[in-house]
C-alpha cells in the first residue's frame, strides 16, 4: 500500500477546500513522497523533534499532524535550527508529513465533533462546512457552572481551567471549539448557549462574556489531541491491521500548569 492511498482518503474525507483561507498551501501532503510504500502512521497535534524520534522508533513513515509544521514561509534551512533539525531527520528517514488543520476542525467526525462527544453533549449541532467551527449541544442534566467545570476537567484530563461567569449559574446548553474559539462567542450567544468551552480566550472576549452573561471555560489548545480519537479509529478500521496507527505519546503543548 502506497502513502498515496491514505493521502487520497484524507483528501476526500476532510476536503482541503473546507479549510479556512489562511490554511491554503499549508495542509495536505506538505513533506514527502506519496509513492513510497506505507509502513505505519503516527497522529500528532504538532510536529517536533521528539515526535519525529518517536516515529522512527515505531517504524512510521507517515506522520499526520493537526497543526501544519510549515505554517509560515521559510527562506533557508539551517540544520542546526529547530525547524532544520526536524526536516533533516524527516529527510534522512524518508518520513512524509500530512497535515489537516481547519478542515479537520470543521469536518464531520473531526476535532470539534469528537471533543463534543467526549464532553458528553447530546443532540450536537454544527455544520461541517468552511469556517463553521462551533458545535453545541445539551447536557443530560442542567447543573451549576462549578459542577460543569469539574466535568470538563475530568473528561479532558485537566488539573485546572480558567473560567468567566457565575459559578452558581445553571448550565444546560454548551458550545465548544477545541482550538482558539474566542470569536465563536457571538455564534454561541446566538445559539442560546449558557457556556462556551474553548482552547483559547482573548481578554476582550472574556470582558464581553462577563458583560453579556455567557459563561466561558478556557481549557487549553492541547486538548485538541483528544480530538484525534475518531480519525485514529477510522484509519485503523480502514487498514484492518495491515499497518499500525499510533497517537503520539509526546505532549507537544509547551504550556503547563504549576
């Protein structure tokens, strides 16, 4: 089986045209050779030197990342730089890189759908179309914000979160955006959400939420790694044991709570 088989499947499953404009040219098969025989696959949120080393250990020659590795143009490759060290190792071991960013965020069964399911939302609503990031649904039981915070922490394996709102206010309808979803607050308000859970919140958005009364829970961008669960399962089902599919064990989020 060639890498092209997986590339073509992902191109169709999460079409590049559904990505936001700023992603064009930065996603899809961005590094490597689709005509190489596929060994194994590694899924990761981000690509760094540790992830490439893990891929080598697991005999992987296709890394699928959520965040594009080459997001900004480069004018030179210094093998002693951070990017250069990664590229040198990829080239040396013939490892290809395929990236799905906003097209995976908005796609059916993508990052936001999967995170909404992990959070336990019912009757999930959201369009699988370009720039349609928000997913929202209902909790099985209405409960105070302080209790919902504990559910979020448990479901997403977090020690802490940041919160805007009255901890005693009752939450029933919840919106979710796994990555940086500050601007989705307006869509969440229009959808009558009591709370928006997202990976990053800008200060002026937090202030607006406090004024309008919608609750916010900021997890962190790294929770998107949990959203790889669905595509991992789909690839395993498609390959039927012919090849292995791993989710990286490396924590690529440099931000930690202390």
